[in-house]
């Protein structure tokens, strides 16, 4: 069986801040930027991995959720406990310095974890947890 991760989805609340984080700070390329009804869906991904993308979507766009559920989602996003993704790099310290210099919200500085991973963590502008592992 040959299965790959093609798209992952994270919510966003501010398209311009989202682009500044994923494109400018992380260095991802923008693969698509679609607007509809005052909302934007932004697809980004690593330049060297054209088959793997993150779709940054407006949380209010799903017609299957109620207004109460939408408010709950926005509250969870504001707390930073709704969306998350783990990335990986060989240059954890360099990526950490770049994100920190770009004023990203630091959750955890590079740390050797007891479970055998060295990583750091940030929050993107919508509050999603972005954990970055060091490839060894």
C-alpha cells in the first residue's frame, strides 16, 4: 500500500497574518489562495515537497456546524487548543531563531524531550500549535 499525506487542514482567522507566518517566517510556498464570500482558503507547503500541503481555512465556512459550535471552535482556537501540526527540520536551532526573530509566539524553546525527540513549539497567528522536531 502506498499512501502519502496530501493535505492537512488548519483553521485561520487572519489571512494576512497567516501568510506572514507560513510564507515569510516558515518559508513555505503559497500554492493556492482562494477567496469566496469574504473568506480565504490558503494552501501552503514546503518548496521541496510539492505533494504535501497545509490548507489554512476559515473556521466559519463549514455549513454543517451550528453558531454555538462555531463560537466554541473560535474559543478553542484562541486558547491554542484546537489545531496542531508537527513539522521537522535538520536545523532546529536555525528555524527556531528565524521564527523567534519574526515575532512568532514561542511556546517552547528547543528542548531534548525524555521520549527521545529534540523539538520546539510555536503558535501560529490563529493559535494553532506548531511543533517542530529535529531530524537526526
